[in-house]
C-alpha cells in the first residue's frame, strides 16, 4: 500500500541521514487527533523560539514570508484586474 511505501521511505531517510552522521530525532505518536497534533505543534513552536533565542536569531522576523505575501497580493491584484 502507499502507506507502507511512505513508512519505508521515512525509515530509509532517517537511516541514511544517521549513517552519514546527521543527527536524527524520531518521534512516534500513539494517537493522531486534535489534542496530540496541537501538543506536537506547540512543542515545535516553543522549541523554535528557545533555540532561536539561544542562537541570537529573531524567530519572529520573517522577511521571506512578508515578501511572499506582498508578491502574492500583487499577483492577485493583477489577476483580478485582468478578469
């Protein structure tokens, strides 16, 4: 099944990275629902803020995101004028 293929790819990717000395973190979720998914997302948000702070990086400054939003707005305006 496609699920088996994806599972095999995940394990292969983790092993290939690990075999080449790249740190890998493997997490398994017992039950996928809104509570566990929310907790996982919150974990990664907090982890990102903490690591950014330790590295002296502003985790809330996202010039690439703002540039993308601006370009998207311009593209949508161009499309709406053409319609």
